[in-house]
């Protein structure tokens, strides 16, 4: 999948799947506009050759401004995400609102600005959101996270219906636990991770590059007839 000459807006590019995606896109010829919350990650991404902006996606106005400043772009990957582990009875309004803001609202805002620009230019485009298998199943201590990712899947289906006729495909990738710093934090307890691993027929969690390859496939012209799909990258978790 060659992205030479293509300009790609990538959120959550500082760490985990996002950092790997930035490296993969740059290696395949893309111009990467990377959004990240950490000033340190901005410098590292610039050193790799990306255009990088620091923005807190929990801030709606700052998110919209950063998305507008990034235009024009050919493609959009909404990858940024966060989590906070709380049982359902202990889930706070603050944590719930924060996860919805970053995981669900920010992808909407960035996609609005991207789509408006693509349509205004009379161009075609593609959006891929990094969701989660947590949008399909209930996972203990993940009430806010599961809700936020289910919201991303619902949002994607509406986007695919409305933007498809305008030449913009929209799909989601739904990984199982992927070995990023955030996942290590959430699943470091062997007693907890065993339940997830035992349900994955391949017997392991995903690597960031394995998720990245599927994201880039859906972004590329090789997936030109794929629109409105929530695609598990889960080693068979969803069939167990």
C-alpha cells in the first residue's frame, strides 16, 4: 500500500498504535499530520518527519482548531483514545465525560472538519476510526470505555451513510487488547488478562503493527468497496 503524495491526518500519534501508524505511513511515502497531547511526542514526531501539533482532544474548541489547521488532507485516521479503570458502581461523571470527549466526540469533530474540506474541494476521501472490541462486549471495569467505543461505532455508521454518497468512505477497526502502554496498564494483572487471552483462539494479544496494517488497508484504494464496516482485529475473540 503506497501512500506517496498523500497527506494523512492522524490523531493520537504520540504513542502505541498511533506512533506505529505514523512510522508506517512515513515509510510508505505519506505526509503525516500528527496530533498528540504530549509536547515531547511532538518533538519526536517532527524528528521522524511528520508535521506535528500538540492538542488536548478533550477540549472541543482546540480540537476543531487543530483539525482546521491541518487541512487539506487526503485521508483521516482517528486513533486517539484513553481509558480509566473503574467498576460500574464507581464510575464517576468526570471519568465518563472525559472518555466520551476524547474517544467519541473528538473523532466526530475532526471528521466534520476533514469531510467539509474534502467536499469543498470536490475530492474523494476515506476515514478510519480505531475503535475496540469493547464496543461489542461488556468488559468489567470498562463501563465508560465500552460506552465511548460503542458510540464511535454508531457514529461511524451514520457517517458512512451520509458521507459515502459524497465520495468519502468511513470504516472502523476494532482491535482486541493491543500491546500499547495503555493496554499494559489495563491488563498487567495476569489473573485479569487470563480471561481475555483464554477467549482468543490465537492465544495472544495483538501487536500495534498488526492493527496498523488493517487500518492502512481500509484507508487505501484496495478497500474501495468497503464502507460502514466495524472490522475486528482480535485473533478470533468475537467468535469464542
